[in-house]
């Protein structure tokens, strides 16, 4: 057995522990990003003009600033300046969720706008308030239509989660680098890390595809 394959075999359990950290970051960022992106989308569609402009700036900012800059800005800048003790893991989830919320808000917004306007008018004519109509009629449909977008967002966040290595998060790439620096088998270990990322991407998107088939709305989905 070559030294490279032996290094991968011996370090595999250690690498898989890092992969679990990546998955935890992804799930946390994806869920929190949805909760943050939902009011942003609703505010942009139904809010007043001043709120729409404010939310548009929020989306523009978090879609325009590079991930690494935001990680450093929050971890070494903002939280350090405010003397708030937050772990690198938590900051990674927070920053990724803020970026994800900016993107998720736009495909949630698109899903809301794709629904027939007559649904809102019919709800209002029946005496429902605009808020109740949005919560009870519009959002349940829009959220079901955004599952394909979540599949794409999952893949993006999973790849971006490797950048949290810069803060010291002991995720997959950090562990692969640690083992490689001890065994000098960089090629084999980084190939193994890339292969693990591919597996996580494949199964994650497959699970979301199954969910999409379960919740799709006839006439609005493939």
C-alpha cells in the first residue's frame, strides 16, 4: 500500500468528523437563511417603498461582499470590537446564513410573484387581512415552489463552508490540511477531501429532489 493511500485510510475517520462539521454548518446556515430571507422577500413584495429600498440594500450588500471578507469582518472586526465572545463555528453559520438569506429571499420573492394576483384579491374580498392572506395562502405555496432553489443553495453553502477553515473551524479541509502537514501526502488527502465533498453534494441534492417531488404543486413545478 502506497504512503498516500495509507495516510487517507488512517486519517479517514478524522476527515469524516470534519465532514459532519461541514454538514452542521450547512444545515444551520440553510435553515437560518430561510428564516431571515422569508421576511426580506415578503417585505420586498408587500412592504412600503422605503422598506423595499432598505431590503434591496441588504440583499445587494450580502450578495456583493466576498465570503472571506465577511467572515473576517464579523469575527475579527465586529464581534471583537463589541467584545462579544463568539466561536468561529457560530460566526461561520451566522455569516453564511446572512449571505444565504440574501439569495434565498430572491427566489422566495420570485415564487411569490409567480402566483396569480387573483389569489390575494380573492382573499381580501372574503374579508381576510393582507397579513393573514400572505401567511395562510401565499407563503404555503411559495415555499413549496422554492425547494429547487434550496437544492442549488445547499450545494453553494456546502462549498462555501470550506472557507470557514480560515477562522480555525475544524471542518473537512482544515483536518485534511492538518493530516497532510504531518504525513506530507497532500495530493491523496486533498483528493479524498474533494471526493467527500462530492458525496455530500450528491446525497444532499438527492434528498432535496425527493422532497421536491413530495411537495410540488401541479401546474407550477416540472
